[in-house]
């Protein structure tokens, strides 16, 4: 099979992304930019309150309004009134509420009308009366015996854990023990593009849905809702203006499909920011109780974690995340006695789901706080303490899963700290001037992390076809969320086939014309799609070399594909181009089209069953370092600089990797000091980005970045998935830096001025 040998290698080159110019010029067509003849608009009536009984739902006035083409309730759904779920998780969320609602923002009715204004007028004419019911908002109380049950099947929707060694004995032997509870907040995905799309029914009665999504495989759930065969639903995904996990499961797709089918016209929808914040899923708030012990030499000998995640009103992906969070709950550290208990619990709060990191940012914040506190109690340098306990290649995680690939934790931590030094001016520039009353408190902190990528049980496909003119067409079902996936896929195909990038055309994310590869999430698609493209292109490259060898009267093993030509090794003047080879292949009946398949079967390890068969295909190891200033009078925290370093295996496109590092750094900083979906009675209080605080360009600190390349990733050319890891470490590093600055351990996020002032005055972090 073709091995990608290419004298003008594209691997490791920062090639220009194909979407750079059109995105910079504002010419990219996103979901809301499509127009259709005879298009009408759709809208959703949502419940303003959580947990209530529907007393009356009268749509007659809305139906009578001129220009209204369809008004739908749960009773109009032809198939199953459930949104669907993955991996056997509880399927408990209705498309439209029938007799009651659980969450504020739950959809109750749909309207399609000629204009957006008319849609809103019709929604206002629907009489929706409800009776408020008691709420359970605290996941700890939701687990108590006799608690109000959000779902009749029980409030605990995910419960995973593992135990190795004798934890109690480990604590008895410990020279130092720390015990602390950490809390993180609910966070909005805050994608720039709100939930948008258009749907229509074609002449063959196929329902087309063109929208931003992270998983085109949702067409199967749409078919179940509409009671039609799978081949009667087609989802096409254009460029997506951000997803971060919030667009894995369906958002507006079922509404578009139902309305288009009922109205017989193309229907377009685009949620306002207020509606998006109200109704969309969030990052799970975690409450994490940790206890850790070490001996006098600084070796971890006991580790215990009890973690509870607030799943909100429906299961969504919470049960799946529960398992993957459990895997990472002991961090990248070696400890012979470990016990982890992880639960996800239903409440009447906003629905939780995946958000960039699969629970890792929350857990890293807690773990790294514990490691700093324990090192202080032992009188050890925080880095030296960690270095003594870092896992190594060939060792096993606490679950029992062996680490078969390179683990460079110490190197990434050292380089993250060094690149922070390099990024900040020697005169300490960038420091906040403070309020002027007292000198700002300045300190540094760092955090290490392991982030999994690649899911066992994966089956993915992609196709590659070489055209007669020597160009190639690549097709795969992975949505492009804007992080540069498309460029990476083109580099893989070009490298293996020996073609220039401009000779590669890529078709992505159409459920009826592109092979399916699964969701774009979990930093998995360069592994999934990249590997399937590599496997599809390999046999074509082999066929090209074989035919070129005949044309050039050379040995097949001496043929090199490079720059759109095949030449004899060390004799570039003896060459034929890909078009000539393709013509010869066509004449001799050689088919230059192929589908590549990646199958990742489970890999059981010692303790596999007791650890709930959990684990990732591989892990990315890295670190972040932070420099902060704290105004002791106002409590304001300024992040002066961040240093980010991860072992990415192989940086196929270094510029894209560094972009992920920098974007992830700011993303993680938002979790640390800014973002908070404050909830009252189950409803998010913020309406827009004036109330929900996000990092802006004015908040971005100096960011230093460093790439480590071990070459041992599970992806093509030894690459690892890097979409999420850079986001997972900054909150922990910033929290540790603030703790060092104020002399009080930060135990909850976000780190607000109010909390800092109270900590400085009271000597402990407010609960």
C-alpha cells in the first residue's frame, strides 16, 4: 500500500487553508446564507419555565392567521416523538412537549409562515397555559432517597467508577493528605453561528436539511420522527460557524423537517441569540470531591475522587460523558491505590452535553488544585512533585488501560513554562496597573493534563478517486467546524498520491453522497477521516506506481510520486505525470477509485470489565502555564500571559496546530475567569453576550506556544487529535496562579472579583 513517500513532503508544512480568503472576505456560505425559491420561515414556541404541566395549548388563532402555512404540536408528529440518543443512552427528550415540560426552553409548538414577523405574530397567538410544578435543582439533593424524580426511571443516568489497590491503607501510610471540594459552572457553547438551516422536500419526496451540525448521521433520527425510510432524509452540512459539542445531537433539524413536510414549502430557521442561550445545551457543572495522599518522598500513594455532574433536564450525552470523565479523573499521574466514583444526575436545570474537552477542563481544574496543595503541604516544588508522579509509556492508567504510545509530560510542562517566559517582556509588561491603592499581587501557576481522542467501536469510511486529468476527488462525511480539518484532509490525500494541494477537491458532510465517518467531536476526525483517506488513497498510489513503472521501464519500488508526477528515484528527469498514468490505467482497465475503511475494535485490558470497558484509543499529554495579576482592592484578575505546550504526535500542519493552541488558550481562560450560565429556577438569566461574558480581543493575553512531536499518535503520519487538549489546561493553570497570588486555594470557577475579595478578607475561598 502507498506509504506517502514524497520528496516534496507536505507533512509538517504550514500550508494555506483553502477557506482562508473567502472567510476573511466574508464570502463563506453558512447555514443561514442559503436562499430557496418560495421559501417561508419557521419558528418555535418554547416554555418560559422549567418543570410544568401543560394545562392548555390552543393553536386555532395562529392557524387562522393569513400567511401561516403550518402550526404543529406533538400530536402532529407522524412518527416517534423522541429526539434520539447515542450508544444506548436513555432516549428521554421529546421533539415537542406533550403533557409537560422539564426544561425552560422546551419546544411546545412550531409555526411556518411567510415572514419572520408573521411567524412571531402567530406564535404570540398560541394560547399556552401551564401549571408550575416543584423543581429539583441541586444534583446532590436529586440523589437523595425520596427526592423528586425528574424521570420516572430515576435521576441518576450515569454511574461509573473503578478501584485499584487499597485506598484506605494508602491514606494511612501517607505523610501528607489533602481533601477538598471543587466546583465548576454551567457554560454556554457560544458559537458565533446560532442554530440555523433550511429544509425542503424534493420531487422524489426526499427531505433535504441543510444546516450546521457536527453529525450528519442524525438523518436516522429524523427518519424515525417523520416515519419515513432512512433514504428519504438527506442532511447536508455546509461550513459550521462553531459547534464545540453543542451541535452533535439535533438542534433545529427536526423542526425544519416537520415544517417543510407539513407546509410543502422550503422552510428556513435561524435562532436569535436569546433563544439560543435559553434552549441550547451547556457544559456540565461538576462538583468534585478529591482526597489525595503522598509519602514523604512525594510519591502519590492514595487517590480518591467522587464527582457529580449536573446533567440538566434530559440525558442527552451525559451518560456517555460520565464514562469518559471517569477515565480522566485520576489525571496523568501514577498511583497504586485509586478509587473513582462518577455520577451524572438529572435536575431541572439547562440540559448538559459535550463541550470541548469531554469533561476534562473541569476535572483538570480540580486535579491540578489538589496537586499544588499537596506539593505545598510536602514542602516540594510543584513541578518536581508532579515530575515524580507523571505516567510513562508502558505504564497503565488507574483504570488498567496500558499507555502504548509516547508520554512526554515533563517535557511539555517544562516547555509550557519556558514559552510563558519567552512570551512576556522581560520588564514584566502586560501587568495590570491595578486600582492604584495597593500594588497588584502577581504570581504564576501551571497545570498538566491528559486528553483522550479516538473512540473504540468506530467504523469510518472515505473515498478517493483519481480523475483522468490527474486531479483527485476526496469524499467523507465529516462536518468542518472551522478548525482546519479540510486542509488536513487535503494534505493527507496529496501526500499519499504525490499531488499538489490544488489538485485535490474535497466533498464533505452529505449523508447521501459522502461515506459516513461519525461525528466531528472528541478530537477524533483527523484520526477517523484522515486515516480513511490515507487507506483509500494508498491502493491508488500503488496502482499509479505500478503503471508508471511500466511506462518508465523501471522497477516499481524505484518509483516516487511527487508534485503531480511519477519519477524514478534519483532520476527526476525520467518522469510521467499523473494524467498520463491515469490514461494508461484507463486503457488497461485499472480502476483508480477506492473506499478506505477504519475499524477500531475494543481493546480489553486487565480490569477492562470492572472499569466499564472505558478508555480512549490514545491520549494527548500537555501543559499550560499562566501569569496573573490580582488587584487586592477590587479582586479583578488579569491574565498577563499563557504558555501552551502539547505532544501532538506529528504536526501535519503546524500553523493549524498553533491556531488550536491559541484558540484553546482563550477558550480555557473564559472558563477560568469570565463565563457563567447563571440559572434561576432552571432558566438561564443571560439573554445575550452583553450579559453572558466572553473573552474578547481586548482580553487576550500574550500567548506562548510550543509543539512537541513524538511521532507516536494514532492518526495519519503519527498525528494526534489536538482540537480539544489546549482548552483543557488553562483554567487549572490560571486557578493555581491566582491561588499563589492571594494565598488562598481557588476551589470554584469562574474566578470572579467578588470571590477574590471575599477570599482575601476571610482567608478562604467562598463556598
